[in-house]
C-alpha cells in the first residue's frame, strides 16, 4: 500500500478519535431530567432517556403495596456508558386492575437515578365531580354539558369570576361568569354563567352586597344547572347560591358545639381580638392545606377554609397550629387527615404576631367528616 494512503487513513482514525471524548469514569454520572412517565391504561410502549458515563443496568420494582410489575418490561436492560443520551424502551400490557406505580431504577457502578412509571387501571374508582371536595371547574362542566351530560341534581362549581353583569339588591340576585383562569372568552358560552344566583345560604342580595365579590375572585357556588337553549351552560335562574368567596363564607355560627363558627366568622373574631387569645370556641371548616402531620410530636399544622379552597397568601385562611387529634390525643399517623376533610375543632383563636390568623396550639378535633372515631 502506498505510504501516502496509510498516513491518510491514520489521520482519519485520529480525527474520529478526537471527536469522541473519552468517558470520565472518575466522575461517575447517572442522571435523568424526567421524574415520571405516563403509560396508557390499555398498555403500549414509551421511551425513557437518561445519561450514564459508566456501565448501567435497569431494575423494575412496585412503588407501593397496591402495585406490581406484571406485564412490564424494559429493553435493553443493561449497557455500556456513553457521553450521549441513552434511550431504552418500556413495554407494558393493559392494566385491567387498579392504578399502579413502578419505580424504574437506573443503576451505575457508583451512582443511580430513578423515574416512576404510572399506569391507570381499568378498575380505578370513577372520579366524582360536583362535590364540595371536588367541585366542577368551569371548563369541565361546560365540556360535559355540551356533550349532553347535564347533572340532574345540585352540584358545586368553583372558578374565577371573569365578568360581573349585575349584582342587584332590587331583584335580590346576581348574574356573573366563571372561568378556569379568570379570562372572559369572546364566546360567552365558553364561560359558565351563574344566572340570577342568590347570595350565601340562598338569601337575597341586599344593599351593600355589591362588594361581596368582583372580577378575579375565586367563587364557589352550589345549585342546579341547565343548558339554556341547548348552548348556554348556566345555573338555573334563582336555583344557585354562593358558598364561599376566596375560601370564606359569610360569617356565621355562635361558637358552640351545636352552632360552631364557620371560618368566615372565626376570621372576623380573629381580626377583632388581635394578638390576645379568645376563649375556646368550636370552629368548623374544610382542610385546604396541610403543612405537617407529625407522629413524632403528636400534632398537625394545617389550614381550613369554608369550601376547601386555599387562597393566597396563606394568611387569608385560618391556620390550625399544632392541633391535636380527637380528645386532645396525639396524632399517630400522617394519613389521619387529608385535604378536603371537614373538621370541627375546639380551641382558642388568635392573630399570631398580628399577621397569622390561627387556632392556637393544642386545639382538638371534635368531628371529622361528621363523625367521631369508634
């Protein structure tokens, strides 16, 4: 072979080698930028991409006791390190049972990474919309109604006020619109209309109620709905009423076990008492945010509002600070309360440091979702 050709070939090999940077195994890396992947209920394949500059292998394991890895595989399940992204394919059969979560672990020689594979199941409980715990979003109820599915009974709907047509003390009602984000669409039928709705507890609007809510406020209503003229999703005239505005209802309750304060009334008393604690009251609300449930310390810190909506800032709701379980007993499990639970508490109220409305430390739950434990 001509020496010129040999040198040319060596030059090409050298150039290719220079383009491929050597692996830095002294600084082992296994990483992924995606935390979880969704797999359809009916099964299918998805690609999982990661980086590993060392030899790697993959394992699959159930994320909890209700999950399994049956019918799920990954290919390839091992390989050599690379400076380039590595992609493997996950194949899953149909999930005919309940939702499952699987941890896909990518194991290197000295480090690892993991992602979750989430696959709903054919037997998963049907999500119920229209309850206080899960009120309809305007877009959701509009979608269902335009598709011909109109709720027959009273339902809860929560959205952001996008337009106020009228709040009338003369007629005792209000007409306004709700959307998911507060933006009023060009086509008004794409917003949910509260048509001649009533005030709190079905009462008529009176003089001064014009300031009860405005555009941009988060409002929850409860009532009957209809598809007017087959195209306008709205509440039936006079058949819906306000539940809460920005998480608070009209102040109500005497603070007794038979007539607990609602959160609106508790907030009113807190603002009046300032940093001086009140006597003990019974207070009723819906858990809107959980900061911590600590079995180690036996207490829980969480927020309550009248409809379960957590406003911003947090100080617009009432914080239950280091509250106790029934009878003042210690919390023993982080799952004893959850978002959306309705609670009746017994405790004192205070505006801590003048900026944190709260039920003082040491309060106790009296009722949880209307019942007491056995």
